[in-house]
C-alpha cells in the first residue's frame, strides 16, 4: 500500500484584529414607544436591564445589507487589500434562510466572491466562536486574512408583547478583519456549552413543526385560528442561574489560558445582555471601578452575535477605549453556550457606524412589531 506524503501547512503564529466596522439600523425605538404595546415602563425596563433604546431594521434594511456594510467598513478601516482576504465567517442565528447560508452571499456582495465562506450559528457567543476559528485558520495556514462578521435581526423573531423578551433585543452588525501581526493580539478562545439547559432560550416551535402547522391551518380562519409566528422565548431566571454558576469559572479560565492577569486587562467587553449582570461580573473579577466597560446595551439592546463587535466599535468610536489596549471579551447565551478570551483592541475606526446616523431617515417597521 502506497501512503501519500501530505503537506503539513504552517501559517502565522501571531494574529490580531486589524480593523473594525459596524452598521446600526436607522430606526431607534425608545422604551416609551415600546410600552405602547408592551405592558411595562421605561423605568422598569431600565432598572432591570440597563436598556433605554434599541435599534430595529426598517424599510429596505436587511441582515444581508447590514452585514455587507459592516464588512466594507472593517476592510476600509483595516487598510488591508481586499484581494488578500481569503475567508469570511458570518456569526448569526437569524439569517433568513437555512439554504443557502449567508457568508458566500455577503462575500459576493463586497466583491470577494469565490473565497472560503461559511456561517457559525452559536447564539450570543457566536462572534467569539467565529473569531477563534478565524485566528486558528490563519495560524494553521488555512487562510491569510479573514473577515469575521457578527450580525442579527432579532426583531424578526420578537413578540413585542412578551415581558420576558419584547424589550431586550435589537438589530445590528459588526465586523473585524483578522490577519497576521508582529505581536499576538488574540488569545486562545475559551468556549463551552450546556445542552441540558438548551430550552432556556429557544424558538417557540421547531421549523419542521411550524411548516406542518402552516399547511394544516391554510383553510382555517386567521381570526379564530391564527397560524402564529416563530418567536424567541427565554426563561430569564434559568439563564441567570446558569450564568451565575458558569461564567465566573469561564472568565477565570480565559485569563489563565491567555497568559494575562486581571491587572493586564484595560477594557472589559462582556455580552450586552444585561447591564446589571455585567456590573456584577466586573466587580467579581476584581476590576477597578474606573476600568472602561462596554455599555452599548443602553441604546442598542441585546444584538446576540453582533453584540461584542458593536460594543467594541462603540467604545473605539467614542474614545472610551483606544486601539492597542488589552480587552477581555465574553459572549454568552443561547445553546446555552459561551465563548471569549483576551484580545488587543483594533485601531479606532476612521469610518464609524455613527457617521450620518442621526440624519438617516428610517423606513417603516415590520407590521408584527406593532409600532409605526
């Protein structure tokens, strides 16, 4: 038997985020607006979540258009020649199709059709998973430069009358360009999951069941027998208990695996799920009170896989953090799962998601959101 001698590839041991870009939807939805259809108040929502506003897609905005815009800005801000990019990873849970997946379409939209392109679906931890895959691909010699996108249209699956989820979620997209660096800027990503608690954050129906239901209900009166919608549901207390037990250990492991200590961290960018939980994590880690921590949730809401890159871009764009600083990032949520590590912040973006945003004219919101 003849055994072929296969090539053992080698890449670049040191990698970093070379540029960042983001897209924020034009339509800002305040708590007061939302409470015209949700039985709550601005004070109740803010005290429990830290959210005052969120952004939802409107008019002709789509997950595809947001992803492409964020990727374009990341490439521009990185200064990397587009022709050198040979991989694109889309972290998302709300891409509207099972087939085809989103990454090849976005790669084509931004003028790099033909490259390796695939999706990662890991809920709110998706960006951390995708960033780890990108860094490891470059280290292994499977890619040279990678665009990593975290994007979601969470409003598509919202029941705005649900007090458990209706006020939490927003839409948006963030992207980074990952490439070789003189000094390593991305630690090993630490990740984990808990399938025993998977149903704590889930669709109300599985897709196959919903399709069968749609067929069954075709001849029924929608007023008395509505088909209903696929919406996201969440058992908040169950998720909180899981986070309280799991995340402190995970964060300690992230620091240990990275080679960095608590005193080395200059910026903390946790998933933007709940500002109160984030303050508690910061305190439990022993970070000083004046350590910059992301608070993009206040005006953006929880954007799932887009949360970390959007929060990172906001801190850099507003000067709350600077390029080159050492940051601890952590995404966690559906799965239940988490992923994070220690990274060097990319340079502050020259083109930001806030440029012209105040003057942008939104289109109409989707009808199921019940807000004009």
